[in-house]
C-alpha cells in the first residue's frame, strides 16, 4: 500500500472515540463507535467522521483511502506528565522518591547543559512517544534553557502539539543544577517569547516542586503566569509521604502541600499537578474550585512505592484528571501499559476502571486536563487530525484473545491489558504519519509525511 503524500486521506476501519466523561454522563453516552467507519483528514484537520457506507459515495476521487483491518482507530493519546531528560535513566533500581532524585535523576539531568546531548535525547524521546501512540504531552525539561530549546526544535520539526518548560530550582538540589530566582525568570521569559504559540507548541512554567523553589522564585513564577495568561503551570504535588513531611517543615505557615502553591496564586485552569496521591478533602476542593488538574501516574507511583491514586475521590470532587506515564520513574512510554497499571491501582482500592473510562483518561480526559479539548482528545470534525491506529492482532496472544472478545468494551480492555508499542500500527499528528510500525528501518530521525 502506498503512503505517498496526499492532501486528502480517508482512514477506514472500526473507529471509537470519547465524547464525554463516563462519570458525568454514564458509560453508553461517553463514546461514539462506528464498526465500519471512515475518518477523513485534510490540511491537518479532521473533515469527516461517520459510517463508511454513508461517507464513501461523496468522497473526492483524489482521496487516498487507507484500509485498517483488525484495527481500532481512536484519538491520539495524551500524556499529562512526563520528564524527557529522564529517558536517560528510566529503569533505575531501588529507591523511593527523594533518594531516587539525588542518586539518579539529578546526575542524569546535569548532562542537559550540553545542547547536543539534549537534542539527541529529545529525538529519542519523541520517537518513543510517537511509537507508542502519544501525540500530545506535558513535559518537564531540566533547569537548562538549552534542554527546552532542543525539545521544542524537535517537536516543531514534527508539527506536534507539545507543552514543555524549563525547570525552576534555586535551592535544596545539587549546586550544578541550581538557577536563581532572577535567572529562572529571565530564561523562562526568553523561552516563552521564542516558543510559546509557535505552531502547536505551548509553554509551561515549571517549578520542580515546592521544596526546590524559594519564596522569590515562586513569586516570579506567579509573575510569569500573570504576564502571559495562557501559559501552563506544571509541578509535583503530594507524591511521597516523606516529601510531604519535608514540605510541612519548609512551609510551616501553609495549611497543607497544595496551600503552598495556592499562597503564590499558582492554581488555575491551566495548572497541572502530578501525582496528588495523599490529599485531604480541602485540597481536592481547592483543585476543583480553581479548575486545576491532577496527573494520575500509576506506573511511577508503583515503581517508587509512593502510593495509590484515589480516582473515585477526585471524581467525586469534580477534579479534572489526566493520565501520565511519568517517565523515567514511570517504566513505559506506553499509555496502554499505563492503563494496565491504572486498572490494578483501582483494584487494590476496591474500585473498578471501566474500559470506556480508561479510553477517556487516555484521550479526551487528558485534553480536558490541559484545556485543549477544543483541539485534541476526540475525533470530532474540526479538531486536529491527531489519532492512532491500534492493531488488535499485533501479537499472537492478542490475535488469539481477540477471537473470544464479544463486545467493544472487551476488545478495548484486552488492548489496554495486553497491548504495548507493538499494537500501534500508525500514529498520525496534524494529519501527518509520524510513526508507521511496519516501515523499513531507518536510523535517521523520522520526518512526518506531509499531507
């Protein structure tokens, strides 16, 4: 089959996408499904969606039709928390959060002062995201401005919708990784002017977490958010119990961990807090009142022994929740594998994670957490043509198991339990084929196929 550039493409196969949160509208009203569907894309946008028999008669003759048998087409995955520099030290053994940072993370991040190293890692990182079907991510850089320049340059070359920011960290970390309140502000401002809003790129003000930023740095972080109201705020919250004790010692005047950020006016509809495992009711209430979001990072939370995220409680308080792989404490770039672990986290708490809720978290829920659901997260006409084609026969075990799947929800659950990067046949971003699983190997950085 030819995949030559075309201004118009139609992808034919089973199509499913989230249209609402099952917690709000019920399972059946939360998705749209076409057993034999057609997804039409042109100029980077979705221009048609529906039953193939309805849309094919009016499809222009110059359209390239791509058949996707034994597949499931859905919106591109959204990762609401991940560290691209930690690609270098994923799968590091034997520590919980604070020791893990000191022994593995900080030494690895030191290398990102070198712009060439940053560019090489950004290339590997983005290739891994796309190989796993992730088309949008909220990403930590390092304290070095060069790390963010490198990331955005690689993302822009692929025309991806990505969010990233320079880490702000002026205390309680190795000297070789510290900025100052003033240099952090100035470097961030220059990066914002250079990259924010360029193509499909967005900037996030990124204090690492409360213990590593001084009063002056937090104040200047808030100043950036005031000066550029459409920026994101991206940081960590209540991941580890020893971390929480440290925060209480450093900020004795604060009511709780979230209150530290709240006192600096860092809570808003564009604020995303990773983890949020050990929260009190008031913290959930403030997150909901301010429209702030939580990133649920199950593989990381299990790997570091941090605890179990309480999704039902976040839902009960009306808090927006997205899914995060949190590489490199997270052990996979795959959202499918992350959903597998999320299901187990719920089981350990006596709760269930339905496949349609999982689909929502991986796509539209993440987009809502990032306030990008008008552009991504579903396959609605007019949205960016960011989607993934999942192969339900990608492995012998998947092919065997699918013989006995009798419903859409069962097929989804099998993919989310047994699937990984091998299940991603195509990843498409802005209408460009940015990953094709069966393409000939090529050691060069992949270039998107123009449409």
